[in-house]
């Protein structure tokens, strides 16, 4: 008899975005003539930029020649890409190429990183949160059971972020070993400035904790004093692992490429109190479980750092930033309270009082044929909120905003807003 990992049974029925996809598929099947606009999952819609395309074509051609063919590459990524990342993303931050691990996605990295941490570690997450951090800790056994009444897992420390604390998480009240932070934040679209982030770095240094910093949306920052990397904060190189992705920055959700940064100065501990390099552990894990990202994709990623690539990517990001502005301002003008959208591609909408997030989701889908993401799907503190993404097509985004505004007016008429 093969036993299963029963931790899986503690998870909610299905992953948030799968649940949404199923609901939308059912609606579309039952209403084939309705034009559904999807601002739910944060998936990019702009085509891959020409600089990336031509780098991919060239790399494909190379693979067809005796001299240019590559078999297994280095598990950690080719030097050309690791060097380009250091040069372009971490120039004055003292990060070295062997501290960069190229992968096929930040979601995988954020999920897999739990392999190198002890089971007894206490984990803190912000709430609402990108579900991957919590689910992967549940699967690996760091949580207790799910408590239906609180909507939380036992043994996990939740740090609420909501309008009453201006979306700035408080430091954990009890000692924790691992802290997940994602800024610019998914799902709220809000940010921490350097001073606020430093409090977490100081906490981690004082408590020998590790910060797992997801920086997937860094390219969308528009305001000054917002850190683009946690390593801009003094001391972070002792306590932080950073996850970055080309998905949202360069439209790579389908191409697949990301990286994790683990400075050689970041240590965990054995139960006996000996220091262990997390860079070494992750390297060991990577070489055991991963054969690297394909050569073609790594050449594609490298191309975003050419002058042409940078310019083309900037245009795409500006396109999405404009969508974010249209959503934010459109909804604000219609009387909705909205957060985020300035330094992030996510708009976090306060839904009419008394209404639950999933109820709003269903009504919006049925009445306005617009798909968003219910805030409660990201955790209990997300209840009462709703997320819209700026990754859609410009015309569709405008139309979606008009429909949401119209829907809001109908609710107002029935005193629901
Ligand atoms: C989201 O919508 O939260 C993201 O697209 C999910 C992801 O990046 O995996």
C-alpha cells in the first residue's frame, strides 16, 4: 500500500486560479454569445518583443548545427545570462553571478525553496497572499490543519495587510523563522518603501530569520524611494533570498524564465546551531532536481538586456501601466475605493459593503461578463476586496471598466454600494 502525503488533504479543494478558470469555462459554455473579458489571472497579453524573438530564432538555428548544438546546460544557468542579470539588475548591489540561479519560473522557485528549510520552522506570510507560499508550506508539512471559521492554517503566522494599516504589514508578534514578502504586492498592488522594508530586514537579522522576497513585479514601480530589490536595504544580503521573473517584465509567462538570488552570505542553521550556506544547499537541490532552462529560452532572456530589448520591454510595461491607470481612475471616478495600480499591475478594489468577494465575482461575471479575482481567494484579510489586473488588451480593459462602472451603478440603485 502506497501512502499519500496527507498534507495535500489539508489544502482547499483546488488552486485559486484553477477554480476561477473552471467557473469561467462553465459560464462561457452556457453563454457562448457573451463576450467575457478576463482581468483575473495576471497573465500578459502583449506578444513577445522582436528582440527576444530574433534571439530565439538565432538560438534555434544554432541548435541545428554541429558547432552550435547544446545538450545539458549548467543547472544554474548559462554564464551569459547570469552575468547579464548581475550587470543589469544588481549592478551596484554587490551580487555575484554564482548567487543567481536561473529557473523556469518564480512560482516554481517560491514553491521549491521550502525543500532547503527545516520542517520545524515557523512561517509568516502577509494576508492576503499569493497562494503558492502558503500551499507549498502546507504540502511540505509546516502548517497544521485549515480552520474553516478563521480561514487560516494552524501554525502559520498571518500578517494582515488592509486599508486600516495602509497595506503595511506589522512585524510578527511572535518569533518566526521564514517570512514571505512580495512587493510590489500581489494581490493588493501596494508597495513598501525602504524604511518599511528595513524593519523586516532588521527583524530578520535580530532573529536569525530568512526573508523570502518575491520581486516579480518590480518593473512596474513608478515612484521614487520604492526599492526595486531587497538588496538595496542594508543587511539584506545576510538574510534575504530574492525571486525574480521575466514573466511579467518581459512577457515570458509562456516562454518561462526566472531566477532566484541567494547571496553566499545568507545562512541557515542545523539543530546543533551550525551555520549552513543556503546558496550551497539550493545549488545542491538544483543540481539534483533540475536540468536547467533551455538554451533557446536563456538566449531569449538575455536579449531583453540589449538596447533594443530594453526599449521594447519598456513600451510593453508602459502599455500595462496605462491600463492600470485607466482601471484605477475609471473605478475611482465611479465612486469605488481602489488601491494599488501605481507601482504594480494589480488594482485592489474595495467591494460594496456586505457583499462577499466570491458573491461579487459571480455577479460581475454574470451581469458584466468581466472576470476578476475574489480577494478572499488570497486569504481571510482579502475578504471584501477584489483584484483586477492590468495585463489585458487596451480596448478590452476600457470596455471592462465601463462594464464594472455600469454594474456598480446598478448595485448603487439597489442600495448595495
Ligand atoms: C497571479 O495572477 O496572481 C499570477 O499571475 C499568478 C502567477 O504569477 O503565478
